[in-house]
C-alpha cells in the first residue's frame, strides 16, 4: 500500500471514529431530553443490584443519566477517549465497548449497595481510560504508549478521585469495575500480528 493510500485510510478511519462518537454523545443528550420530558421515565433503566429482572438493564444503564449535569460531565471524556479508541478500528472498538459495558453492568448488579439505582456512561469512560493507558504497552506501540500517557496526564487525577469510596451519590464500584474491564479488554483485543501497526 502506498503512503498516500495509507494516509487516506487513516483519514477515513478518523472521520468514521469522529462521526461515531459525535453520534454517540448526541444520543446520550437526546435520551436525557426524552427522560426529562417523560418525567424521568428512563431513570428506571438504571441497575438495581441483585434483582433478577434488572439484568435486562445492564446495557441500557450505560446510556441513561440522572440529569443534564450528569450527561455534561461524561460527554467530553467519552467523546475524546472514544474517538482515540475507535481509531484502532470500529469493529475492535465495538468489541471493547461491549466487554466494558457488560462486565461493568454485571459487576454493578452483583456488588452495588442495596436499594441503589446506578446508571451513566462513566463506567465505560473508566474502561476506555484503562484500555487506552494499557493497550500501547501491551502491543508495544510507541504511539499508543504516548497516547496512553497523554490520556493519563489529562484524566488521571479525575480517575483517581472517581475511585474514592467517599463520594456520595457516585458509584465508585462501577468506576473500578469499568477500569478493570478496560484493562482486560486491552489484553483480550490486542493486535496479534508481528508488524508495527500505525493505529491508536
């Protein structure tokens, strides 16, 4: 493949990743508008732990939020980290997100405190953080390592704060489980070829 073809391929991949994440974040805002307009009917899609019927909400819970401030807090990190992760290929990105969302949701269902309702994209965000920070090292890609270090520099402090069990109304369990799922995804979905791929 010529350098021009590689450049176009990277450009197309970046455009696809950007469109996907803009659409994803727009969907979260649209769902919150619907939630507010329906007197918070979508809040019931959050996860109530250890209730068998709540297992169907494991995936939807990652898309609903408790107010516009909640969506706003998650929008920028999801947009940026999702874009960076999606540059590695949309199919792999979809698999990474599926693993994080399902593992995080099931974990919250198992270990969250009784009588709580957990929802929001922050578990996925913590997972993408773990994935981006670790995947470059796992695949021995200098560019991936650099991206991981930059992500850690920008959001590392917020991630540590989000893991603290002292914050009221914040699911540190969901954050920790999401982070662990993201690190796991970096190993499960690593590139297995011997070539030096130029992907984030």
